[in-house]
C-alpha cells in the first residue's frame, strides 16, 4: 500500500468519522453474536468436560447428534426453538412499532 493510498484512506476516515462511530455498536454486536459463539461448533463434536477444557476433551464426532436424534426429544426441542423465535420476533416487532408510533406522536405535539 503506497503512502498516497494510506493518506487517502486516512482522509476518508476523517471525513466519515461520525459514520464510523455510529456503526461501532453494530460492529461490536456482530462480533459478539457471530464470532464469539464459534467455539461452540467444535464443542458440539466433543464429549466436553469442564476439567479438560475445550481442546483436551475427547473428540466424538457425530455421537452427540446421534444421541439427540435417538433420544426422542429432537421434535420437542425444534418445536420449542421455533416457537420461541416466532414469539421473540413478533413481540419485538410489535414493541418497535409501538415505540415508533409513540415517539412520532410525541414529536407531532410540538
């Protein structure tokens, strides 16, 4: 990267500083809920034991998933997850619309 392109990048950053600051909460939120849970993918394929930690726990492959399917609880777990997500999305949207209407009414009074 040449010094000219570095200075252009810095100049662009300085011009858009407010936009960058406003986007930081979204970036942090994305990092926390997208990248931090990724070790859970590895844990799903291990017989995780707290005393051994993540990487020293024995690798069992698909045994955990086979146990989940054979236990008979899979349908109940999927149903509960889907219902929870539907309720969360609906209630969240209703609350957001209510809050937007409330703020709009407050704004229109002045």
